[in-house]
C-alpha cells in the first residue's frame, strides 16, 4: 500500500512538486499492480485528505500567517469544504490502510482510494 495524498485525483494549489510526484507514484502503483498480480501481490495507493496531523496543522498555521488570519478560522474554512464537515482522525485513515494490507483484502488491487470525507469532487 502506497501512501500519497488527495493530489492523486486533484492537484492541490501551491504544491507543485507534490502534485507531480504523487501522480508519478500513482503510475508506479498501477504498473506494479499489473506486473505482480500473477504472484498474488496486491498493490494499492491511498490518498489522505485533511487528516488531523502535525503536518496539516503546520499547513493551516502557515496559511493563517500568510493571510494574517486566525488558524482556527483557516481550519474551519477548510473543514467546511469537506462534505463530512471535519478533518479525519489518523485512526480513520489507518483503518483503510490496515484493511488493504490485511488478509481480509484478497481482491482489491490497482486501486487509488481517497480517505478524504468526500473532499475531492472528481469522478
């Protein structure tokens, strides 16, 4: 299971290198899934949206400083763009990864899955 970001399905403004390299990681995962399927190896890629981690808090703080606004206001606006209305807890993301890497997953391969509360609207 590769861990990427929601930029595998929708580029994120201001994260040029991340957008480029995450798309490359998606291509790698797709290629490996096809090449290793005959050996019973499942390959998937998971992209977190806004998960309440130190990294996301740092990004929110940087955005707040850049705009001269309160960090809580930035976080609330960001959460407001997520249909579930909140950031994910790390354990919610971890459960998805755990399933994909577990014996319970015997047939899901070559998939890119977002754990983003519906944030990315792409088809």
